[in-house]
């Protein structure tokens, strides 16, 4: 079992409905740190280094699902509430109830659309057609949420006259040279160094690359993981 998959420890059969028993995630879910940090005295905003580490961990486990088996596994439910954190802020991907293995020799599958609005790749939402690239898209949205702490389905509730999803909203902020306005301000408050702004911009561009509307334009998750690991190594060395 991969280190960044939440481990199933056993099953309790004493109740009418069997209860699955998983390892404990001491720091709860990434969703809690993104959206509930202001409401919990025991939660602190995640540092930039921890955010990059979480991204590396999740990219690694997605790459494992996509490449370690003869039939690639598509998770189909990658989002912040499915990412749990251990005591060292190591990320654990959970809930494989929507996961499916690609049939041998097939490049795509068709199925009913499942998942959470805002994280679902456009081609899957439109036609129910998918392959591993929908996980790359969802991961790109996770990266944008890590950067902004905004709801991917309704990131700009104060804008009433037009709707921007998180991908389009980020692209527009870059186009208007207003990137700092959409980035979570606590990222800039936890310390500075000479390459920080450059690294954040590279992280943004990687997230947007992953969440490209055309699945053919999205990178392989193994390449994404490599770039994130390089970022994290740079952080450690600094």
C-alpha cells in the first residue's frame, strides 16, 4: 500500500452494517485547513512549505494509481475533503468509492458523471467520457485551492454580474497583473525569500496547465510530481 493512501486497518462486524476502520489522520482533512481555519483555535494557516509538501504527496499517490498497475486506476473524486493530513502534515488520499480501473486496451470510459462540482473535468461533465486526465484536472483545482483558499465552484461570491470559475478567475487575475489579489494572503505573511514570488507563479502556471479545458493539453501526473518535488527541494535548501 502506498504511504499516501489512507490505510484500511480492518472491518467491524458487530453492527448490522459493517464498519470500516481506517488509520487516524491526526490533522483531519485539508478541507478543514482551507475553509475552517478561522473557526478553530487549534488550526493554524498552512505555511507555503507545507502546502507544497501536500501537493507533492498527492501528486505522488495519483501517479501511483495511474502507473503502478497494468490497468490504471482513475480516482474520480480528488478534492480537498478527500485529502487527510497526519501529524506531520503528510497527505493521505482517501475514499476510493468512485475509483475505477481502465479496461485493458481502452483509452477512455463512459459512465454517469460523479464527483463534486468545481472539481469535475469539463469533458467528463459534458459527455461522461473520461480517462486518467480527469484526475489531473481535479488535482489542478486542488492546487488552485491551496493557493487561494477559495471555493472552486463559487470562488467570487461578491461578483454578481458575471460568473468566473476558479480557473478562469485565476487566468483573468494573471492577465490583469493582479495575481497577488487572489493568492491567500497568509502565504505572503509566513516569510519571504528571493525566489518566493517566482516559485508561487510557477506553481500557479502548473495548476493552470493541469486544469486545461482540453485533456490533451494537460501534463502527465508524473511530470507534475517531478516539478513539484523540485519546488519542494528548493524550499528545503532555502
